């Protein structure tokens, strides 16, 4: 199945997610007007989410994003791991 969602982060920016899923998340694209440094880390976050069960809760997805961000030394501006995870859950519903 395909899904998409837009989320305006309170006090932040817009997050837009496009996702393909069945039992597992097959592919995810995270877009928006937020900033992430280094920019290449976004692709690593998308790869880390792919393969997760589609039924994963928001906290599990946010933990995976935070783990990648910590390992890559990522700075997120206008978005949080939790808000990205929330948009992903919205896209799956």
C-alpha cells in the first residue's frame, strides 16, 4: 500500500512523508521545509526506517530515527525525531 501525510510541527516546519508498506515499511521518503545537517543523514534515516514492521508505534520509529541521528551527529532544525515518526504513523493509517 501507499500512504502520505503532511504534518506542521508546532513552532517548527512542515514534514511530508511518502511511504510504501505491507507488513513492513518497504520505502519511505521524508520531505519538507526543515533543515538537517549533514543533509546526507536523511537518506540514512530513511534506510533505517525501511524494514521496520508497519505496525511499529510512534515511539519505536522515533527511537530508530534518534539512534541514526546520534550516530551520524545530525542536527535537526524545525523538526524532531518524534514529529517525523508521527508523520510516518499518519501516512500508514
